[in-house]
C-alpha cells in the first residue's frame, strides 16, 4: 500500500492550481488533538456540520458532547508517524477487536483500537492530504472513508470503527452501515525537538475533480 502512495505521488505533481483560501497542509495533522467523526460519503462537501461523534481513547466512536470528553491523541513527529492515546498505540491490527462481519470485503477487518502493548509500524499511519478543505484522515491506499454499524445515539454508546472497502460484490458501504470520515482537531503541539522530520503523507495535492476518483476508498478486486 505504501507503494501505491508513492505511485500516486509521482504523477500528481504538476501545475500548482489555484488553491483557494486555507486549504489543508501537512502541518495541520501534527501534534496533539481530538479525532472527530463525520457522517460523510464525500470529502469534497464534508464539513464540521456533519460531526456525529469523536473517537475515545480506546479508538471507538462516542458521542461528542464536549471535546474534553473525547479521546486525546498524539501523532509521532518521527517514524512511523503513528497515533497513540493514553491507552497506547492505535491500529487496525488488534485481532481481539470486533470484526466487520456484515461486510462482504471487511469480514476479516478488525476495529481501530489503541493498545498498550502494541508497537506501531508505518502501515498503521493515518495521514492527511494537502488541499483538503479540512484535515480529514486517510489510511493505507488513499482510503479516506470508514465504516461503522451506526452512529452513537446514547452517551454511553461505544461503536467500532472499521476501514471502508468496496468492490464488485459490494459497491457501496456495508448494507445498513454508515459511511464516515475522520477529521483531526488539533489542540496543541508536541514538545519541541531540534530535528523534526516531515511526516510522509502521500506526496499528492488535490487540484480539482480529476483526482476525486482516486479518493473513493479501497476498491477490492475480486
Ligand atoms: C447521515 O447522513 C445521511 C446522508 O446525508 C443521512 O441520510 C443520515 O440521516 C445521516 N445520519 C445521521 C444519524 O446523521
Ligand atoms: C492488546 O493487544 C494484545 C495482543 O493482541 C492483547 O492480548 C490485549 O488484550 C490487548 N489489550 C487491550 C487492552 O485490548
Ligand atoms: C508505540 O509505537 C512506537 C512506534 O513503533 C514505539 O516506539 C513505542 O514503543 C510503542 N509503544 C508501546 C507502549 O509499545
Ligand atoms: C477544534 O478545537 C478547537 C479548540 O482547540 C475548537 O475551538 C474548535 O471548535 C474545534 N473544531 C471543531 C470542528 O470542533
């Protein structure tokens, strides 16, 4: 999947289009912050009006009554640039979390979680894309959408967050599930260091509709 990112990157850099005001830069997804959950199936029109929750420290979706109740995440400013909360390093890799059994392609996917004993690697990295209107978080092969059974409707609901996958046998979100996006809400910086690396997002920038097709999520070939 990293390979795919780099392939995209090498074709995407051409003329610098008229980037309208205050588009996302890589610096917008750094430091410490909350992860907001949007009910959205289109990054082009998604906005904070669609916030339906946030992620808690364990990585599950909860209602967002006040940002203070949401989980607090930190993004490493060095390799592998992954997220952690006070519960530990976050990934889709913990086989103890719920699997997306309703999904044709996601049956073996496990929910995102933050785990005290997990050592994160570069495949766990979430990243944003320069040119987005807001700092939406993508994963893997430019997969910028996520899948959940439902949206939290009670204050004690904790809902599993999965990757969104589609393909010829399931062209859209898992039937009955909701398609989501994640958005970084930066609240602070990490303690300053001398030698800060630039986090490797995909080296692509959005320059209009032509790239929309690249951002439809993870198509699974079958
Ligand atoms: C999520 O968005 C869809 C499409 O806009 C809408 O039909 C649905 O009611 C929304 N669900 C919630 C719980 O906001
Ligand atoms: C963390 O992951 C390990 C290994 O998969 C597992 O044994 C443990 O139960 C997990 N801890 C939590 C809090 O989920
Ligand atoms: C979390 O992952 C980072 C990056 O791999 C690693 O340096 C750190 O030791 C991990 N933390 C724990 C508690 O395993
Ligand atoms: C993001 O966090 C700031 C506080 O740092 C807050 O003022 C702002 O409203 C938050 N944005 C959203 C969309 O919730």
